[in-house]
């Protein structure tokens, strides 16, 4: 009887220890609003990166192609920086285009030549960067976590620079 009781206790303890040491998903180490800010930053970088890859393939204007290539470089770096902060804060980020940009990607894929260039500059370019600049301005003002605030501050001038180039491109494409 003692052996059976001892075995039962030992097995129960072993099971309890295994359950207690099992990996559980880690919760973000920052507030939800700042976690959402990181998700939005990542999503914006992913969307711009993927649409720029399409622009490199589809555009017939060398200026637009150079701009799209710059977008790939800059938004790849922005995504890398965002992932670094998100990893440190245990925030899970998206990995693909959001619904609006999936539609944009499909719509742009149907266009070619100057029609593609104009629509790319307008939608993925000016409209997206205007929204991103406003979001980053809000992030810089309202983020609580210093790393999230620092990231927004680092990304904002890049987005502003893109927006300026886009305005020049929009006026030069006839």
C-alpha cells in the first residue's frame, strides 16, 4: 500500500512539474496601446515593402523604379527595427499584407505603364505616407514605452522624406 501511495504521489508530482514548466505564450511587456502601435508600424512597413516590390517590376518610369527600390531598402530596415523592438516587448507582428493592400496589390497588378505609375504614386505613395506620417506623429506624442517612442521618432523622418519625393514624382508624371 505504501509503495502504491508513494508511486501515485511521485507520478502526480512529476506531472505537476511538467505542467508548471510547460511553455506558455508570453504576454506583451508593454501596454496594449503601444503593442498596437508596433503592430501598425510593422503593417505599414510590410505593405509599403510589398507594393514597392510590385512597382519595381511593373513601372516603366526609371524615377518611379528608383523610388520603389529606395522604398524596399528603407521599409526593409524599418521593418527590421520594428521587429527588434517587438521581439524585446513580446509583441506578435503581422507577416503579410493587410486587406486594403491586398486589394491595392491586385488592382495595381492589372495596370501598366503610366497608369500604373500614377496609381502607385497616388495610393501606395502619397495616401499611405500621409497616413503613416500622421500615425507616427501620434506615436511620438502618445507612446508610453520609450522604445516605441524612439522607434516612431526614428521612422518619422524617413516617411517624411518619402512623402516629399512622392510629391515631386506626382508632379512630374504626366
